[in-house]
C-alpha cells in the first residue's frame, strides 16, 4: 500500500450508526446484473453459497487529487486500506466459508480496473455506476463534489439473501478480520 493512502485513524472522524442499513438483514437481493472488472456481469441474487461484498465510496488514484473535504467526512477515507485488507485475507475468507469476494462502488468499471491492477486484487470489483443496485436495496449514500457515493458497509449474502451487514465500518482496514471472525463462528 502506498504511503499516500496511509491513514492515522485517530485523526479521521468515525462514522456513527445512522440506522440507514438496519433494513438490510434478511432482505432478498434484486435480480440485477452488475458490471465486473473481470468483464463479466454478476447477478449477486443468483450466486450459491456465501458472498462477501464490501462497499466503499471511491478509490482515489495515487497520481490524482483527493476530493476536497474527503478527510472530514466520517467514514469516507480508507478505500485502499480496506481493499488491501480483503486482498491480504482472501485465502482466510475462503477458508471460513466465503465462496465469493467482491468490492462494490458507484465508480465506473474503467476506474475500478485501474484499482484492481494497481492493488493486485485477487477478486473483482463490481460497478453500480447507474446506482440501480443502490436504489433497489436503499443502500446508504452521501454526496460530495456532485457525486453520489456509497457509505462504507459490508454485506454477507447467503444464497441471494442478506444474512448480515457490517455498518458502519471503521476503521476500514480491520473490516476483513471482522468478517473472518463472524464467518468463523458460523461454520
């Protein structure tokens, strides 16, 4: 992970549980195909087994500017550390029952492919750039600089139904180990 994305979590405002994800556990997923960085269309409602889907606001490129005010938004910073943690723990996640691992954002697939390549992610990122999945599930969002972005959360999906939600997620670099612990108790 580049030092550009190193974060001192004690200086970042922590997100509070605003209740915007309480409706999700037990909800069936809509039959919607999401564009994937591996070139496929993925309909999460059709996948068998457990899927881990971590949603993040947006990846900033290391050669580009960070959105003004980004570090003042509770829960916004940390997309790279979170993705790297899921990358580094992918084998452990599979070992405790994750059949699939995906990242999800409202960024387009081209931006996401750069992220997959740069961070060497062993799993695809899914694009909800038209926000159809976000709207269908009423996922929590926020707006900045004219963009509507997902608030950070992680869905555990079992056979097309949301089994558990991690929300709010903070600090993001610990989310993968929290998911491993949760899944480990359900084997």
